[in-house]
C-alpha cells in the first residue's frame, strides 16, 4: 500500500492553492466543503475562482506570483499551474518543510493524492487507485453513488446526536457495538432514512430507557466456498464483518480473510496432512469458550461446513453447552472445482448420479465401500484424497472400474493458482507428481468434456488423457 488513507481534521487547517485556473477551481470547490481556510496565489484567476472568492469568506486570493514565504503557516499545499518547472520547485520547497503537497497530474512530485470522494456527510467514502486507473475509479464511484442513498447522511447525523447518550447508557464497548449494529439493522434507522426524524427520536429515547442488549455469545459456522472470495454468500460476508472472533482453517484464503472485520481476533486452526494445528476436540472447546465470553464467533471453513467440514461434530459440542449457533452454507469444493475445471459432475450422456467420498477417514485409512463406488453412469469426487491417490486408483481398478477411466485432479480450485491435470486411473500418478494439496479428485467419463467446456484460465497447463 503506497498511499496510506486518512481523514484530516480541517477545523484549523490552513491550505495554500498555487494557481487559479479551472483545475485549481475544482480543488478550491472541494476544499470549500470543509472548515479549512484557503489562500489562492496566482497573478490571474478564471471566472470560477473569481466567483468563489466573491461568495466565500473562507477563501482569499492574492493576485501575484508565488513566493516561497507563501508556504509559511500552511499545513496543506495544492499546486495547479501550467508551469511545470514552477510546480516542481514548489513541491521541493514544501517537502523540505515537511508539508503535505499535491501537484496536479504529477504523482512523482506529490506527498499526497486526493481521493475520489462520495460525500454523505457526516459519512464520507474516499477511494483511490494511486493514480494508475482513474477510469476504473470513476466507474466504481458511479456504482457506489447509485447504491448508497443520499438519505444515509441523515442516518449518520442522527447517530451522532445520540452517540453520547448511548455511551452513558452502555459503558461496555461490546455492548455499544451490539447496540449500534442492532440500531442500523432496525426500524428506528428505517424511520430516519424515510425522513421521520421526530418519530425516530421518540423511539430511540424509549429504547434507551427500556432496553439493554443481551451480551450472549453465538457461533456461526460459515462456508467460505472453494477459494474465490467473490463466491462468498452475502450472509457469510455480513457475519464476517460483525464477528468478534474468526476461527479459520487452512483452506480459507488471505483474500477472504481480508474481508473480515479489521479489529476481529483471528485464530488459525488449520490442518495439513498429518499435521493438525489443533485437535478437533480442542477446536470444539475453543468455540465454546469464546461464545461463553459473550463474543460473536465465526467458524470460517473452506467449502461448506456440512460437507467434510466437521460442522456436525462442532455443533454437537455447541448443543452440549447450550450455545446458540447458525449454519451458513457455502459452495462446496466439488461444485466449485468441477465448475471452474469445465467438468460437469452430471451429464445425460455420461453420469446420472454423483457421489462425494472422503479420501481420508478419521482413522487415517481409506476403507470405503469400493464396490458401491464402482457403478456405471456415476461420477466420483474424492475430498482430501491426494495422499491416498495410489490407493484410490488401485482399489477402483480392483473392484471392476476400467483402468482407462478418465480422472482429473484440481488444485487450488477457483483461484488464480488453479491447476488441472487429467489422465486415466492407470497413469494419473505419473502425470500429477507436481500437484499439491488442497486438491480434489474427479473420476468418471465427464472428465472427457473438459477439453470442450473448459472456460476458466484456458491458457493454463493441462494434461489430457490419451485415447483409450
């Protein structure tokens, strides 16, 4: 992050703008929304600047050339002249005084850059692309301008009015946060957005006098999906941003973790093959302990909590301790991997059923009902089966599956690092020596459709099975 975003208190801010053309006028118009004192220095001014000076008492224009002493007493400097040499000179002089300076259209001379702003005062949203993608930034701003109602400013002002009363009513930080979360999701906020501030004030006063939020812990078992953060559900994202504690595993990407509430505690309990950071029973107890402390706990799991995610085991423990919980399903790895690999799990010409199986049982064996898995018109998907790949191939062949049956391995499905290797039961071990966990195994004739249906990362390396 080259540019650190921050909001500056403008109450006593003294700003210098060098230049008085239309570009400088736009900077002045933006600054006039603040409480800053603004001085413009330029030998001439465009009509917009002249109008602003005549209308705004906080704006002063010195009709002359810039002098170094103009920097005295300033905290912020904007440079917008047509003289590049002068612009660079002012930038160097400002930086020598440790002043924050912005030179229009010269990022290398800037000590700061101005963001794109969505103004819903007192709520402000500022965005920047670091100057590298202004069109993209303009597109995002248009989207947000349309999605965020103008009335949200009323909601911010209303909350500000009651901030001290809420603080006196609830002296615990967690209590206050729970109160405000309930408020913004509730009927009082809806009245404010409708413009009924009088009714909203009456309801708020009554609520503060009569109620107190319950500080009871809850656990949310949330499916994080197969890897791509954009495959999260809306509910998963909302709960992640309300959590006090997030307990996550190895299959949850950093991209997804970055979407968690910034000040939430994050606890890693990931498991790799034969290397458990925490035993399952300790994870179960951790969820109970954090919930009993009155915290909102998100148990973030790769894929879906109820498909080889041990969600059932964790819920049994929560029930024993009478902890409230909720399950938020996610896109399971089989669905995500197959879709992004271009391999439909069912197809009228190939497979009329699909079976999910684990390649790693509780006792570390792969003691499955192999005859039941070897059926015509059926696709097999093995989770956590990469280590046991030789056993899986051997047992399927031994129980009647043709050794030329197509098979695919999908590593880090749905992410930019996805790799897909295809082969047959007879040769997949030799073809897939570079594949590493997390990887999913898909077995069946549907794998032959990949060449035709592959749509994701079509330039990625892939090995296809030889013709039988």
